[in-house]
């Protein structure tokens, strides 16, 4: 009987978005006969238990939580306090490997792992700098990542950014995100019927959808402007915006200003969002920056035609005119024109979704993706002696 490899897996699941879905996919499909994964969640103690925690419990994981701060604002010693707490946890168990996700986990945990000469790996989902605090954290994170023996980048663009900021190219592995194919054709058709009824979408109405964090980098104001143009062309559609985030209030105000109250549905955070994606006729990703977005892969796996901006890792997934349509970012007119083409051509939608499903099956299978990450673990472990 072989000894399992013990991995401490550290992340900050503050809102259930793409990076959290990536981690959950891995924790669902990792070989638990070979790897013993101990999740440590950096949480906000003033918030309720997250969906991510509930999912971990359903999977049978025993995890620990570490408060990221004592209070919502004004905790200048938060990094030091979390680092001390993590050090105590890591000291309790003879871990073989440390795997971090996100800037806060990187900054707090990687220096500890480096000092203890523990093999270390981080997954980099990208750098979002919407305020000066995040810009500072991103800058520190890029130094922390230099302590890694391996950084998993979810897109080539992120890899290039990492290398530009001093991380050795030989230490960066591009492993694009992946998705499972959890529904049969019969289940998908049933979900489409049920979810559309719940959302109040009439049979004759087209359903346009977005899934993700409601934040500046997602480009949602451009999507709303495009829908205002679309309404002048035809009002027989609904826009379903699934997710939460800091921009929600501003987006709701924009909806009222544009007179889209009847057309736009804000659902908030949705558990098992891929089931709700089945209700859509077109999935729109209007992002200004991206890695390899999970919502995009989920929409393709649920056979929903794609209209996406050509940013980050998106063009590696979506080939224009083959398995989706690509447009330039920050261009509401381009979104409108793309929607008009897709909604007006059923044969085109059918052709794109079939090719998208082939793309997912051949290039983005979650089990194959999981095995690749496991191979990274083993490679680091085999080369870790004397490396720091």
C-alpha cells in the first residue's frame, strides 16, 4: 500500500466565480487514492458560509478556514496574521506539496513554503486591478510567485505577463481550464424547458445570457447598450445576467435608464449555473480581459452558441465562424451586430453549437485536465530535492 501525497490546497473563495469553479472541478476529479488534499479556505468571517464550503462538505473533504481579516475594513496586519495562522496549520501536518490559488493565498503562503523548503505550485487566473489596493497586491503577488517551482497559467497571455515580470518561462506551465459534460441530451432539453419557465421566458422569446462576476472587467455596460439597440430592432428577447458583484447597482440603474426593465433579468448568484445556461439561445461574454473563462466552456458544453470578445485566452477556445463568433472588446455596436446575426440564423446557431461541443470533448475534458495537473505535482516532487 503506497503512501498518499499530502497536498495543502489554499484559496480565497470569496465569491463563487470562475477560479472557484476551477478548484472545485479539480477537487471533484483528483485521484484521491493517490493524493490527499487538505483545503484551507481564506474566508471573510462576517459573511455566511459559502457555496464552495457546502460543495466541499458534499464531496467529503475536511477543510479549515482562516479569517482574512478581523473586520471588513481597516485591518493593516491582515497579511501577517494570516501568514502566522497558515504557518501553524502547515506545522501540524507533514505536507508534501503546497498549492495556492489567488494573490492573497500566494502572498501569505508561498514565503512560508519557501522557508520550509516545501515543494510549491500556484495557479494564476489573471490579474485584475480595479483599484489601487488590488494593483499593490498584484505587484506583490508577482514577486511571491517567483518563489514557486511551478506556476500554472490558465492562458498564454497570462503566461507572457508572468514572464515579463521576472518569473522564469521554464517554471510556467499553460494549462487551460476544462469542464465536465454532466448532462445528456434529454436532460439538457428538459432543463431548457424548466429553467425558461422559472425565469419567465416565453417560448417565442430569445434568451441571451451572461454568467460571471458583475465587475468592471466583464464589460457588461457594453452588453446593455447593445441590448438597447437590439430592442429597437426587436423586443422579443430577454437578457439573463447570472452572477453578483460590485457593479450590480450601477447596471440596474443603466437598465432603468435604457428602458430595459422588461428585457433584463438579474438572477444573482446561481448554484449549479450550468443547468441554468441550458435556458439560453446565445451566451455573450463581453469581457475586457479574461484568462480561460469557465462560463464560456460551460456554455459550449451545454450547446449554447457563443458571442465573445477576442481577449485573453478566449481566441484559443473560440474560432470565429467555426464554433462561435468573436468581436472586439468595448464595442456595443459589435455586440449588437453579433446578436442580430446569431438570433436571426437558426442554421448558423446549430452549426456553431455542434462544433463547440466537439471542441470541448477533444480539448477541454475535465478528467484529462486533472491528470495533467497531477503530473505537474509529481514532476515538482521528483525534482524538489535541493531546489528552493
